[in-house]
């Protein structure tokens, strides 16, 4: 049996133009599953990030968000959680980057196996993966028993992405030859290294520096323009996507 090459995508900030986990928190507040008063601290941290108060402001914001969600989970029933997931998918599934959307279409036409790996809840990741025709996906598993939250499986941390990708490759008998990986943050580095071709898409500073050292392709999408940074003669050259 001929092995098919695979392409793996991060989802938040790489395909979707926002963070599904963050949208989930906003939605749970609207559904009164998270206390709005306690959420003010998270919104304050988000504003610090938007104001670029420090190089760590996004990390501080994410930590505050995760702390509050994990604190709130025991009081959230599955019906509310599922409703929040549906609302987020309905709102954000079309809000994607043109570059990654078109790359997915192109790779599907070339008979690639498509994988999605994200730290967001697997219910969200699964629906996005299904909508865009992915063959398989990995997300953080939230378990409910008798309609009430019980626990969630290990969060898909940066260190876990290569392992989970290896499991998908083995499960689907995928070929690593000509494989592609696309990510936007330092948390995707291990996953990007696992593939034969790595694409740093709208990379964070940490990922940009790492990608530059290894001459990976760097792609930037801004407004209605897509730029590719290609390493030529010891430096990166800016080109439009069509070049």
C-alpha cells in the first residue's frame, strides 16, 4: 500500500484568526458559567497584551485565562460546555487566514493526509477539523459524567505535540517524506521539526528566530496581502505569495 504524505496544522492563530480557547472562555461568561467579576482580571491581562505592555504579556494573559477556566470547570455541566463549543465553532469557523485555508485545499488535492493538533478542547478542534476536511485531530479531552464535569486529559502542551503527531503518523501509516507542518508559536517548534518541510506562519518572536536559524520558510499574512520570506544567499528576501 502506497503511503500518503501528511500535513499537520496548529489551529489557533494558524488557521483560525483567533484563539478558540479564549473564545470559549468569553462564551462561557456570556452563558453565566464563569463569573463575570472574576473574568475582569483576565480581561485586564488581555488588555495588557493588546497594549504590548511587556514581551511576556500574552503569556501572562494565557496563564490567567487557564487558571480561571480550570477553577470554573467543576461547576460547568456538559450541556453548557457543549453549547459554548457550538457557539464558538459557528462564529469562528469561517474566520480563517487565506494562506492556510488555501494551503489546506491544495494539499487535499495532492492527496495529503491532514492532521490538526491544538491545545483547545477536542470538541472544538474536532468540529473545525471536520469542517475543513482534516483526516484526524488531537485536542485536550474534557470528560463529563452524568452531565457534570469530571476531569480533563493532559493538556496538549508544546512538549506533547511531537509525540501526538508521531501517534497520528503511525495510526494512519503516513509517510514522513514530503511532510509539511505549519505553526505560529514557539509551542509548535517540536511539531515543525518532526516534518520534512516546516512553515512558520505569522510567527512569534521566538519561533521567528528559531526558524531563521534553520532557514525554514516564513509566511506573513497581513490585511489582504501574503508575504513569503525565503532564505537566499545568507539572508531572507521578501516576496509576495505569487512569486
